[in-house]
């Protein structure tokens, strides 16, 4: 039986990530001025490539960059346009209006490419009436409706079509981006959507961990890292409370939700963009990246730290990455994952990797990516 899949792209999703804006809500013009480039159309293409030859599948979409343009580029001809955006620059109202059309048509599932804001807009219209599946393209993506990467979204969709992935409840989460840019993580739960469940392919919603044992573990990690950090080396510290604890052990005030760079036990770059990081490490031989996975999700790269881009990672070298996480965080994670947007790099980063979880203590943890699962 033929399936009708609602297909929607938020063309501006994720544009604030590489330039350090922690989102695009209300700051699109600034993101463009800082050199941000669209990422959602390309990530949608990555997901659709494997669906090009799929029979029994018709996409229901909008004209232009909200969907039709990408379907044409990929070579998918089985689609129907049911909505035309009001202006060339699309907005949340276009997302809402297209989703109303999805309800009228009676699509079997909505496949969208965007971030938490897009997921929230879709949910505000369809609720639990239609399963939704996200191709991750935003900056944060804390909701549980997203696949771990574009390839995993395609695999999950195919499993759904073949009745091998049953929809289940997934959290719709979003944050106040203005407060996020100020270093305050204010996550709100907006409801529960239906999402095809596929272990290892769909991420969990973000969890914030805290408490005495967690704090002690962070201090132990920080004490160990502070002892092995060389003065003549450059250290790129990703977002989070664990990396902040490392900086605090050195007597430094790190940006909680941004990327800072340390050298000679001093912060030489604070809340940096991708281009600023690349400028600092240009010509440097001793550079290390220190990152911590998102709680409950397990994302190392590609969620909230897009400033540490594929270009940055390749320049530093995959062998010069230190992953840190408390035992409490690791016990809730069956695996970690990467989603840099560079398939070859994701494969290089995947496999078993050591995660520093205490003072001179490490665990071996599997790092996954969509390309590896295939």
C-alpha cells in the first residue's frame, strides 16, 4: 500500500550554529552577516538520497526551498505540492500552514528537516494525530523526535514504511534562545509527539543531570585533566558543566553553553565561532579538543557545539580529542554518537573510544553514526 509522507524543510534551521549564535530565532540577519550558510537543504538531501529509488512512496510538500527544490535536486519525482509559502523567506507560519494541509491530505508521517523550534511548530498543529520524524538540522535539537543523523532518519522512515518501526511517545522540548545566548539553559516540555521508535537510530530527549555525586565526579574529572594539560598546548573546550568544571579547576570562568579556547592556563578565546576557532589554531601543532556528550542523548559533535565543525576537527585530528563524562551520565547511554555532517569524518570518529569519567579512570564506549550502522 502506498504511503504518503509529508515533507517539510525549515531552510534557515541551524544557521546560527557554526557562528556561535546558539540558534537562529530572531537573529537570522546577524547570522548571515557573520558568514552563516544554510545547512538544512543539504542535510535533507543526505537523508533523501537513499529513498530515490523507493517505490510505493509519495511525498506531500511545499513549493520552493520548503521542500520541492530539494526533492528535485535528489531526483525524486513522486511528490505533490500542496502549499506555496507566502514570501521567499519562510517563517513558522508557513510551517503551521503546511502542517494544516498535511492534516487535510491525511499523510501517514511528517518527515521534517529543522530543529526544536520546527518540531514545536509542527506539534502545535498535528499533536499526536500524525507521527513525526526529524532530520536533524538545528543547533540544539533536545527533542526526542530526531534521528541521530540524516542517514538514520532515512533508515527509520524505511522501517516505518515496512511496519518495522512502531510510533511511540517522544518529548517535544525547546529552549529560550535569548536566555541560551546569555548562558542560561531553560528547557521547556511542550508535549509528547508520536515518533517511529528505532533503537540506535533515534535520539532521546535531553536530560539535565545534577546532584552531589555528579558534582563530585565532575571535580574528579577536572582534577585529572588539569594535571595533564600542557602549558604550551591549545585546548578547545566544548559546552557543558563538565568542561566548565575543568576550566574552574584552572581558575578560569568558562562560557557554560559556548566554546572557549585555553592556552597557558588562560582563556584566549571566549564563546567562539567556527571561523574564530580556525583562526586561533592556524599553524598550531599542539591542539586538543575536550568535549562532553549531551546527557541522555549521547551526542559528542553536532548538537549545540557546531562551532567545533568538521573543518576544526580535521585540522586538530581525531586522535587529539578527549571525551569526558560522569559515570552517572554514561550509565544512561547505551552508546554515543557523532553527526558532523561529514560522513567520512563520522566514520573515523566512530568505534570504541575512551571516555574520561573520573580521576585517572576511563570507560570504553561505542561511538555510532548513521554511516556506520549501514
